[in-house]
C-alpha cells in the first residue's frame, strides 16, 4: 500500500494539502548528520587542527584540551574506517526502499481526529503521568539518586520530571493545535494556549531539575510536529538552536554557579565556566567515537556472549535469570570509560558498537543496513502525510530513533516498539470519542 492511497480525508482538496516537507528532519537526513557528528567530526578535527592550535588561545584551551582528553581514544584509523562503513551501509539500506510502498500501518492510523476529543485525551494522559508517580511513591518504589538536583528535593524533582505519559500528552496537544490551526478549526487558539503552557512546564522543570536530554526531547517533539504544518526556515532554525544552547547549557551553568556561590563554594568556577559547559556538551556529550574505538580495539572481547538478548529485557516481556544482559555502568567500568569507583554513570554501546560486539564487521554492515531499511519504512509510514495520528507517531518516534543511534540496538528498537504501541493506543482512544459531542467539521484552507 502506498501513501498516495491513504484515507479520503487526506486526499488533495479534502482540507489537508499535499505531503509535508520535513527537510533535515526526515529520518535519513537527520540520522546521517547525527551519525557524522557522533563518530566522524571529532576524529577529523583532532587529526586536522589540534597540532596547529596555540596554547594561549582561549578557544583552543577549552576545545582542544577536551579533544586531547579523549584524543587517544579517537585516533584509531580502523574504528574510523568501520564508522564510515556503518554510515554507508545505513544510507544504502535507506535508499534501497522505494518512495512508494512499504507503508506498514493500517488505514486507521490516518483517520481524522475529532477535535472535541483532543483535550480530554490530553488531560487523561497528562494527569495519568502524575498519578503513576504518586502510585509508585505509595508503593515504596525508591527514587533514583540522580534526581537530587537543583531543586534541592529529590522527591519533588522526581515528581515534576516527565515520564512517557506526560510526553504523549504533550504530543497530542501539540499535534492537535498544529492540525486544527492548519485546517482552520475554531479550537486552535484553545489548543495553542494549553500546548505552549505544557511545553513551558515540561521544559522549565527539566531545565532546573532534569538532565540535558530531558530538556531536549520535548523541544524536539515540538519542532518535528511543527515541521509537518509550518516548516521552519533554515536560518530561523539556526537561531532557535543558538537560543536553546544558550538557555540549556550556559543558563543552566549560571544557575548552578549561583547556587554554588550562595553556599560559599567557588571551586571550579571562573569567567569561562559557562562557555566550558557549553563546549563540553557539544564536544564530549555528543561524540561517541571514543566509545566505539574502545570496543573495536579490544573491548568487544569482554562481551563474548553477545548483548542482543537484552532486547527482551528492555521490551519488558522476558527477564533472564541474571537480570540485565547489558548494564551500561558495568559496560563503562569494564572498558575503562568511567572510573572504577563510579557506580552511577552509564555508558551506551552505540548501535555500531553493539553490532560489532555481536557479529564483528559483518554485523556493522548488515545491522546498519537493517537500520536504514527500518528508518525508511517508518519515514514512509508516518512522515509522508499530515494525518494527526501519523504526525503524532513520527514526532514521538523521532527523538528515540535519532538519539537512539548512540544506544544499544536493544534499547533503540524496544523503546521504539513501546512508544509506537502507546501512540496507537492513544490514537485509538481519540477515535473512540470518549466525550459525547455534536458533529465536527474542518473548513478547507486553500
């Protein structure tokens, strides 16, 4: 079934015009760019420019000293070559699927949303996110220690952090807003107020009390959903990225420094601390070449039994007697990527690293080709039409698929399957029309 034959509500002239233009947010382009930044950018910059830097340059002091810190790990020509092979294999797998065909979802995912159902379903899942947290507290589920953050109260930080129910509620109200505004439904202003208020709430508390990814994911959902209806121009997107980087990294560091100084502790704080935090994130956090290099240059031997059975653990349908097959903290300490006494930090194997651990170079070639095929099928199934259910699915899957390229293969696909299942449940609930209402119509926008 091709996307051109999908539901009548979305044919030309039925109120929702032709296919969206996703640009760099299409999965093939986004994944290719992110892969390049993760595995190729730092080694190239290290080989080409580090020796030419001067020690009295502030930029060189901040940037290249951090590259040097991981420089031993990123200079393996074999790992660099394997990474290029993985990128080419991914692109080939993505290209081999024709643009028409391989749409795997049933027609119901492309059915129109009754506007009267968007707000009730949003409220059900957003409030359900907090009810789930309170239920866990009542059941005595321990709070993860990393929630002891800037709020100074681990319990409050954990309660205010989002879970998947909050995220799906955010996706519902954002898609409901963009779609209603695009087709001219009168409720779009109401949806807009709730959508932006929810986004501000989730991002705000993630900025103060959560991790960097906790702040980034809601913004990505917003940007990707918006791209289906109101594509962001490249220069404006660049401006948004700069503003976000300033708020997320420099702003968070200033807040941390202020709290630290208020407590009379000035250790590690200087006039460049905010800039160091930003560059550290851009360089050290995104870069995964040192992890992959460590795996290729002997680390894979530490996991001779393979790791792919972790998929069933991550999916939640089976747990082996020994528990996790692949523990990120154990992995990091075993390969020397974190300190031996660090029992908190987790290190991801990366997709290509996981494939190499299990099947060697052949695993990278075949595994990354499989990734390319899977991403193209998802792109064709959900990213080629402005049906609200499809837009919701694509917007929720996009952060998982792109950020998941640095994760173990098991985590990537287990999380994608669980999120898609949740999206289908939410979409089905919306179509059930839980709240009685009269007829609903969209006026055509030309």
